[in-house]
């Protein structure tokens, strides 16, 4: 017959092991606020993939009108605007995405990169700190990417 200590230790090990995948996957989920199949969103993402920023902006703007509460659409729109050099429009879209979903990792990364384009390292670092908070204890790609961009920016200055 096993002692209570041995049974308790085994039970504790089973519980600890079973909870690891749940904690590990906490930062792995998508930031998608919806699985929208809006044709403008789908075509807008394809335009982003093709680096057709003007077309992406037009399509994603239409998608945003159809679904104004979709943080992902706003994030994609900000990305397309930033890639065109339209920082004011990019900031507006990223801020809207973060208003809709303050935990949107992609929006934090991309607005941080936009702040670097504008020369505002302090604001980029603020969004990095937020990503580090969101992606704790397991660092996410968005946090790693923004940290790398900040380091590269500082090396050039």
C-alpha cells in the first residue's frame, strides 16, 4: 500500500503536467476577433500578400465599413496604410484596433513599428512593454519582432 505522501506527490505531478499545455497555449491563440468571410476582407488580405498597398487599403476600408467593430480589419488597414507611408492613417487604424481589442498583439507590434518610422522610440517601447505583459511567460513572435525592430533602430541612430 502506498503512503499518503507518495499518492499526494503522484497526484501533484499529474495535475502539474496536465496544466502545462494549457499555460503554454495561452499565448498561442489568434488575435482574430472574428472569422469573417467578407469578400472585401478576403481580397484585402490577398492584396496585402501581393504588396498591393493601394488596393489593400481600398478593400480593407470597405470591409471596415461593413464590420466597424472588427479589430483585425483595423489592424490590416493600419498595416497597409503604414506600408504606403501614410502614418497618420496607420495610427488611426491601429488605435481603433486597440480600442476594440486592447490585447491585440499584432496591433501592438505594428503600431510600435509605425512609431519607429516616426522616430518615437519611447512610444514603440511602450507597446513592446505591453506585448511583453501580454506574452508572459512565453514570449510571442510579435514581442520578439518589435524588440528586434527597436534594437535595429537604435543601432542605426
